[in-house]
């Protein structure tokens, strides 16, 4: 096992350095191709392009996972399906009403009556009301 790591560790380091070098070169080429001619900005060196790449990574995130992973979403969906199956029809209706009141992303079937504009005071299904 140690022999394997002795071979893979330097290979991984070379791969990371190659990835960073290619990223810096791409940023430099795109910057020097577009921005001086469009906005009159100065050209950048490789190191400045690498710094821009790092700055963008810090500010906007990238080259990694964003938000919730697919595995986590799948587990949450399974848990919600299990909860839904255990709910009584009355609990399901209260849950639907609560979700409609929150402005969920789904299609809303709210009528224009004033009763539906009032916030729901019922606790979420499966939870006790806290005082």
C-alpha cells in the first residue's frame, strides 16, 4: 500500500500543478484577448491571471461542490416520502396548507379570499408548538 502512495502522491501533485497552470494560462489568454480591445484595460501576466483565478474562486466559489450534494438531496427526498406515507390525510392537508403559506416554488391553488392571506398558526406536522 505504501508503494502505491509513493507513486500516486507525486502524480497527484503534478496533476494539480498542471491544472492550475492551464487555468492561469486560459484566464490570461481570455483576458488579453477580450478586455484590452473592449475596455482598454491593460494586459495581464500569467501571475496576475493566476491571482485573478484565485480571487474569483474565493469570491464566487468554483471547481467544487455547490450547496447540497445529490446524495444528501436523495436522502432528504426519501425521508420526506417516508414521512408523507406515515401522515394521516388530515396531516397531509395541514402540511400542504403550511407550504402554500410559505410561498413554495410549486404551483399555488390559493383563492383570493381574505382567509387565505392570514398566516397559518398551526404547528408543522409532527412537531409540538413551542411557546
